[in-house]
């Protein structure tokens, strides 16, 4: 089943994810081969040094690559990903931008860059690469 890769559909799917709702994630763009998520860096999402916790940055990359993969595969899950942290996330908002590098019938390879917005400037904080697998109907 091909997913209707529209922002409206994507926002409906995100709203069905309790963890995403808990964090306050917002889907900004969702189109074939591309997705963009953003998240306000609230105090309770920071670690002891005052920047966004690595788990929150990792969530952003993971969920964003899965949305990008879903835009070409339909219902899917992350089967693996790796993340490289570039710098601490010091700012007011995280922005994840993912695109599909390659898509087959059952999986896609996607990359994501996560930025922090500090004032008006976006700074790269992490880069992730992952494999997204189609969920087979049973």
C-alpha cells in the first residue's frame, strides 16, 4: 500500500504516535522522498549541561528518516540507523530534514541532518543514515 505523502496525512500519522506527542514534535514538510520535523527544546528535554539530550536528537533523526521512507514505501519501520553527533544542541528548536537516497520494493535507505536553531541561524548538530523497511501485511 502506497502512502499518500501529503502534509495532512503525515500530521495525522504523527498525531497517532504518543511519544511524538509527548515530546511535542511537529511535521513541517512531508512529500515523496522527503520529510521535515521540528521540536521546541523545552527544559525537560535537556541534559545536565543545558543542551538537548542526545536521545531527543536521535529520536528526531529516527522518526524523520522513517517518515521519508514511508513517503515511498507506505507503512514501515526503522530496521537500523546510525547517528553522528556534530555539536551540542544549544538553541531553541531542533529541525530534522530527511531524504530518501534509494528506494526498493521493501526497503529504503535514508539520510537525515538534524539542525538546532539558535536565534535565526541553523547549525548542524547530527547526521544519521538508516534503513527503513516496509511492513508486510499479514
